[in-house]
C-alpha cells in the first residue's frame, strides 16, 4: 500500500504543471559557500527568489547582475530548504568593492532534494552496522563516487561495489550534521541485502526539519486565516549578517566535485553514546482557539458548582454520627395499645 502511495506522490511531484501552480519548481542550488558568515547550506538550500521576485529565468547573468545592482546595500534572497521543504528570506550585505556573495550555484529542479534514502532498520553485524549507520535518523544523500538517479540508483551503485569500499554522504536529522560514511557492501554477512539495512524512499521519507527549529502547536497552521500572496511576504525574514568580502557572486559548476553537502568540513562528529543534544523549547504564545477553550471549560465548571450547591441546599442534612461506646441507635418506643372495653371484663 505504501509503495503504491509513494509512486502516486512521485508522479505528482514530477508534474511540472502542478509545481508551477503550487510554487517554484526550479532554483539555483548552492553547491559551495566560501562566505562562512553567510547562513546558506550547500546542497540543502536553493535560491528561488531575489528582492521579492520569484526566479523563473535560468540565465545566471541576470541573477549576477541583480546582485551587482545591490552593491553597498542588502539583497533579499528567497531560499528553499530541502530540510522540511520550507522557504525563508535571507538579507545579505553585498560588498561595494567585490559586489559578490561567494556562492557557487547551479540551476537545478527542486525535485533533486527528494532523491534521498531513509535508513529505517540496521541489523546487528551487517555492513551498515559496521559502517555506523543509525536507524530512523540517518538519510543517504548521495555518493562522491557517482550520481544516483531515481529509486534504483543506489541499488545499482551498490551492486558495482560488492566487496569494495563505497563512500556515502549521510545526513543525520537528530544531530543536524552531514558526514561521509565508508561501507563495504557484501552478500555474505548472513542476512538480506548487500548493505544490510532497510531503506525507505519517496514522498513519505523526505528530509524533515531539524529538531532545533520550533515545532508548531496542534492546529496552529490549520486554523491560520492569514493568506499571503506568493513572493517575499510568505518567507520568514532573517537578520542580515555582517559585511564580509567574498570572491564571486556566481560561479557555474564545472564538475561534480562542488556538490558537497553542508557541514561536511569541520563539523563535530556525533558523540559515541548518549542521547542527541536537543535544543530548548522556545516560548510559545497563546492563540485564540486555546483561550476560547479555557473560557468554555471555566464557564462549565462554574455552572457545575452552582448546580451542586443548589442540590445540596435542598436536601435534609444527614443525622450526626453516634457517640463512641454508646452502642447502636435505638428505635423510638411504640405507643401502648388502648383497651377496647375501658377495663377488666367480669365473667358471670
């Protein structure tokens, strides 16, 4: 049933008409970020808008010219993230001297971000277990040894590396880091599959948002009546970073070596044991439906107390308990029967 649902959703994702109706289907994927002060993640982030307008032209010269026009000021970039499939706006200061952002970009469909494999189960003593794959929190993004196309792409790559080490880019949702894992596929480890793990693919196994992001309260999005038009108003605005020098505003990708997921270099490795670090929950503000429910319950509780008070006041209070050592309560004495004849009957 789930495989049929995944195929159906995949056909919907591949429909370009539905993508154009619901939102942008293409964008400039960030392949490299040389500006460490810029909050953009390679591989995960796609630039889909600039200065409040959706990018619908793949010509990189138009994008670079728009960035140069903002030299000495800020440029608003609309970023679509593969983590949670969310869009935000980032205000970036463009240096007046270099007029560049220090990003390497490539025009790519957003559907590329759904080409991931979710690790669901890792049996003991399997090749995946020896490689350190973690169930439920690990996602296989790709490999530096080749390009994976479609659901069967990973299986075909694994078949070519039986008995040889294969490098995989793996993203962990709990730690929000990407690491390179080396695994040796084998069919002689005693179980099923060359990798020795259960993988999920499709719309039900897309990258979730990081655990550090605040979670919406139940019904918060469903009952949100604010409907904004497509553009910069629908994005979450972030503060502009400090001005820093960069090398290039746009550098076309000449090879696949640029495609390195974010936080691959210099990212701390996950600790050996213990639970993953969780961020503190941010303060949430009360919403209208919650206050209405609280008022409703308070009013019903008040009515219930008033009803209980009226019932208790109308009833006769119970008798006091018997005194200690006095024995059980006695019944009141019955009245003596009166004589019918008024005295003793004489017998003649």
